[in-house]
């Protein structure tokens, strides 16, 4: 039991650490984790199945559920349920409703864990790009300070603190040479 509660808290600690490190909202990280876990569960229960994962943001508990659409005539049993069967679970079920069915926690294999990690990394990168864009979109016309991080193919990559900028070769002065660690002032 102690190991289970440690894992629950571990999910939240990972989400907090990633959110702090990348300066993005913790909710975005948790949503990415939920999406990744749901995809891993879908690979276990079938790709047709509508599986959703929820992480309790206070306790760190993970709940998996299968959502089924209530229909008159079942054509796809992996994501549809008949009205009669749905009324056994919920007496007020109507056609067009969605019935949530709790799933047991699942053990993730190496491949499922790897794909979940890739999904989380991709979502975090997208959120980080969005944050950087929103940070700098209103600063057009400003002069910023930065440090040269590297020079690639004549273009200079500058570290601005919360992001990186590229000074293209065609936007530099002729015979201007930059080395790693040089301080640069640039116009956005």
C-alpha cells in the first residue's frame, strides 16, 4: 500500500518538476500525462475503445474509464452499448448518452511506457513553444540582451534566458564574427 501511494505522489512530483523546468502550466503537463496513459491503455484494451485517464490533481490518483455511446442497435461493441444494457448501469440512460465504465489499473509494458513518454515529451515541447511565442509576440521592435550559444552555418543561436533566438547570417553586419559566450544585443 505504501508503494502505491508513493507512486501516486510521484506522478504529481514529476508533473510539478517538468512544469517548473519548462515554465509551463502544471495542468498542461498533467493533461499530457493523461493523454499518454489513455493511449497506452487503448493499446491494451483495443484501439477502437474510447479510454480516458484522469489524474486527481490533489491526491495523484489515476482513474481509467471506458466511455461507451448508448445506441438502439449496437454496431461496434468496443465503443457502443445497447439501451437495455446501459439502463442496467444507469436507469436514466437515453440514446445518445455516454456511459462511463471504470477499468482496472493496468501494468504498462516497456513499449507502452516508451510511447507514453514520447507523447508527454511532444506535448510539453508544443506547450513550451506556445509559451515562448506568447512571451515574445508583443515584444517586436524591442532590443534584447543575450549570450551566443552556438554558431551554425553562419547563423548565430542566442540564449535569451527563457528562450532562444536565431540571428540569421543575412541579417548580420558584414565581417561580424561571433563566438560562444559573446554578449549580444539584438532587435526583435
